[in-house]
């Protein structure tokens, strides 16, 4: 019985040691693995702002307007004055298509016509 008990005790001790050493990660190995996240989370706000501005500048009509783009955690605000509602609609569609945008907030206004 002592022989059987000592074998079990030896197996349990080996399992415990293997469990303890299996959980240890050296700081170098732990630092090498990037945190799991989506691609959208990896896009910086400055990159989103640049993507939206470039997309607006590539539009032949909208490039003539000074549309300010402010991004916070992927949420984009478009601020400025344009000539028509259709230009606002175009700016919104273009901004939605830019990489990294989560939501678009329209703060664009239509310029009043002087009579």
C-alpha cells in the first residue's frame, strides 16, 4: 500500500509542478503578443481624420469647401458650410466610406442665399 500511495503522490506532485510552470510567461513572451482587437480599434483617430479629409478632397465639388473633420474614437464630426443639401448628403456618404469610421455626425449647414 505504501508503494501505491507513493506512486500516486509522485504523479500528483509532477502534475502540480507542470501546472505551475505551464502558467508562467516570461515578460518578453507576454510583450510580444499584441492584444486581441478588431481592425477598427487599431485605426488611430488621426488616421481616420486623414482618410476622411483625403476622401473629401478627392471629390471635385466638395474640395472647394472648408469642411472640418474631427474624430474621437472613430466617431467623425463634419463641420462647415456648403451650398446645398445634396453636398451635405455627398459629404456624409464619402465620410461613411472612409476607413476606420464608426459613426458620422453631420454638423454641416447650407449657406443662406442673399436676396
